């Protein structure tokens, strides 16, 4: 057991560093081993995923905010109000 600024550490290392500090650092270079065209090939799927997430959020908001759900505004607005009602 070691004491680190008044706290007792049961497990752990003395130094925080990458696993193989002599071979690699903290920063991972995204351009290192990928061909140049991979970045352009990844753009259409990323754009489709962004549109899918946006549309999911908008459709959910429309369903929740319908008048048939009879939601009312509370005096203490909180995100938990939707869960608790």
C-alpha cells in the first residue's frame, strides 16, 4: 500500500503513462495508417447517421408534444417531470 496525498492506494502505478511509452505517446494520429480516400469514404455514412439522429429527435418531440398526450406545464420544470408523470 502507498499513500498518495493522504489517501491510501491499494492497487495502481506510481506513474501515469501510456502502456508502451517508448513506442507511442498520448496522441493517436488518425492519418497514420489510413489511405487518403478513407476520409472521403467515411463522409456519406456519417452524414446519413447525423440525419437519422436528427430526425429521430424531431419525430420523438412531435409525438411527445401532441395534444392527445395531455401534458401540462408544471410550476417546477425539470427533465424528470416527463418520467414521473
